[in-house]
């Protein structure tokens, strides 16, 4: 959790630095995990303990963000949405659909995937 508190310094760097950040340290378990990092550096972790996918319902996500610690977060307050893929180093069709839905709700942050086989992080926008 201390690591997540240090993410504030990431936001002041260039986009390339965000992609090259050491995201690997967040993904230590052999399951897909999602981290949502807000613009104020508050972080949320979610996993359904599955090796090959993670289900995200935008409506439920909005509810969780809205009721979180009295902050009344919204989708537009998300700075980084990052999850991992254990083997495939590309965005799935479900990832692309989720990204479009988040964009419709005001998201303009980074939508990233960390790939274990390449040890690299990818931005859905191809930056």
C-alpha cells in the first residue's frame, strides 16, 4: 500500500514515464488484477481471482467510486486504469469495449495493461 502512496510522483512526469513506471511490482499474483488510481492519488484494487479475465461493470464502478470515503469520485476523476495480462500482450475486445464505455462517462486518463511475458506496460491509445 505504501507503493500506491508514492504514485503521486508519477502524475507529474511525462506520459512516457507513466508507461515505463515499475508497474510490475503491483502484479505479483498469478491472477488478473485491476488498479484504479484517482487524480488525487487515491487507489483502488480489484480482482475476481481469475487468471484469464476480470469483469468490470461501469455502473457498479460508479457506485463504488461515489461512495468511497466521502470523496464522491466520478469516472472522470480516474487518472490511471491499469490491469494485467498474464500471457497476451494486447488489449482484448472486452478491454476495448470497457475503454469506450469509460470514455462515454468522461474518462480521459490512461487505460493501461501490464503484460507479464514482456514485462512492459501498454496504453490502449498506442502512446
